[in-house]
């Protein structure tokens, strides 16, 4: 199954100082987007292996040539993982 998420907003990156309200809103939006896209990819079916672990392969494509590190990228995706 392949799911394409949008690039995480800057307030979710760990080294960015953002207002707590903005961070909560971005966290909810990222979590809701990941949930909706996953449910859509399953086409209304249940996950076929409820007791099995889930293995992820994450590929990130930066929208611009900025200095963003892999660890920060994984941290910014945490709401989507949840």
C-alpha cells in the first residue's frame, strides 16, 4: 500500500519555535490527513493483519533546497505515524 502525505508544516519540526495553538492545529491536521488517506487506501476494509507489526518505508522529497535533516523529518512526521 502506498500513501502520499503532504510535506510536514514548519511548526512540527522540532527545532522550530511555534505558538502552542499553531502546533496543536498542525498536529491535528497531519493526523487527520494520514488517517483519511490510510482509510481511503484500505477501501473501507479492515487491516488484514491486526496482530502483525507495521513496517514503513518513508521517502521524503523536499519542496525546496533547504537544510533539513533526516531526524527532524522523522520527528515532524510523528503525528502522521500516530
